[in-house]
C-alpha cells in the first residue's frame, strides 16, 4: 500500500506539456497512466516498467527540439526601383552556429542591395535584406542554403516581377530646382586640367616622334654617313683580291656599280639608270660635281665599259690606280655637297665671302 502511494505521487509530478516544432500538445501523464496501470488491474511490476518508459520519453522529447527555418518576401510585384524586404528567420537555435551567405551577397546580382541587417541571439537568427531592382522582367530568388550546426536547411524560392509604372506622356518633375553656379578660372582648371595635360603630353609625343624620324632620315642620308658606307663597300671589294687575281672584268663591274649607287645617294642624280655617255653629259650640264671629281668618274667609267666588252685588258697597276681614285672621289664628295648647299642657300645673291668660300670648295 505504501508503494502504491509513492507511485501515485511520482505520477502526479510527471504531468507536463510537450512541445515539438512549435506545436503544443498537453498530455496528462496521470490520466494516461491511470488508464494503463494498476488502476485497471495491472500488477505493480508492469506499472513500474511503464513509468520508466514514460520518463525516458519525456527526457528525449525535451532535448529533441529542432530548429524552425522560415522566410518571407513582402512583395512579389515591384515597380522599377521600388524597395522590397526579404527576411529569413531561424528559431530554437540553442546557441548553434549559423552559416549563410555573407552580408550583401545573399541575393543574385540583379538585386541592388539597399540594406542587409543581421540579428542573432542564442535561440533566434533574423536576417532582413532590403533590395531594389532597376530592370523590367521576372527575377528569381533561388533556394538559399543555411547550415545550422551540422544540419543543412533551405528556404523556398520566390519569383519577383518588376514592372514599369511610368506611362507615356507622364510629366517628370525634378526633385530639386536647377541652380546656376558661376565658375571662375580656378574651377575650370580643376575640371579640365587633366584633359589639358593629356593633350600637351600627346602633342609632345607627336613632336618627339616627328623629330626622331626626321633626324634618323637625315642622319642616314647625310653626306658623311653615305661616304662612310661607300668606303666600307669599297673595302669589301678590295678584300676580294680581284686585282691580285687579275679578275679585271668582275673588278670593274662591282667598282662601277658601287660608284653609281654612291652618286645617286650623295648627289641625287639618276646615275644608276643612265648610260655612261648620258651620265657624263648630265654631270657636265648640271655642274653638281666638281671638275676634278667629274674627270675621275668619266675616265674610270669609260675604261670600265671597254673592259666589260673585252676591248681592253688593264694591268694591275691601272686597276689599283682606279680603285684609289674612286676612293678619293668618295672622300672629296662632301665638299661638292657643301658647295651645292651653299649655292642654293645664297640665291639670288652671294656675298663676297660666300663666293670666295664657294671658289675654294670648287
């Protein structure tokens, strides 16, 4: 009898409310036991076992609360630029960690974030995202994955339709009236100084490029450069040993070709296309080349033609003399060029000093 009274006392203390995922059901453990144990004629042994099972069930239920994930979108139809609010709420966290997309990265790129606020306590997590869309059409908020502790949950997807509420002929008013602002020179300089500096830099680069190109062309076509190049070509000809081997025909062919190319570059005359007689007449009529150089070119070119057509056979001494004469002619050519430049620059009148200098060069 004493044992039965103790059991009844324990049964009274076992009466409680059970809560699972927000749904509350009141279960009277006392009434349930009274229907299932000694009051219906069941012996005490089974009554004790049943009460142990019930206590175990109550303990498991108290620790079995799961988290509740909910989401909400306040508007599914928006005007262009209208602000909407998307919320995510998680209940019954029990201090567990929440892993979700970082701030301002929760929604797709079409959604312009206005504000993204996060509030988290021990048992609740609240995420409120204000956004706007500036394109017409239908846009989708996909399922958002949330990891709470080791459990992964997902929100439901939403579809947002954006419409243009403006109508044809609607008057658009300014938010504020336009205000005239007077600018002084300092203000204009602050506004356009980078453009001015950029234009000046571009002009400087163009001038520099033009100068480099002209200087390079002038240097390549200058009398000194042309003279040095021709002397190098003559030195290569000498190293071929045509004179020592008495290969007179090859010697005069290359010697005359080098001389014609030199005269074309140095004196600006068509020496490479004119026949020997025509070239000699051209030199005498233009008076570009000094008489000494003209006589040297005439003698060697005429002798070269005779050698090429096998009408004469020069000796090694003549070949050496002609080679030296052409080399000296190339070296003296700069004086002819200077005299021609001075003649052109002094037209229509020449001073006595210039005339004396011109006679000396000639």
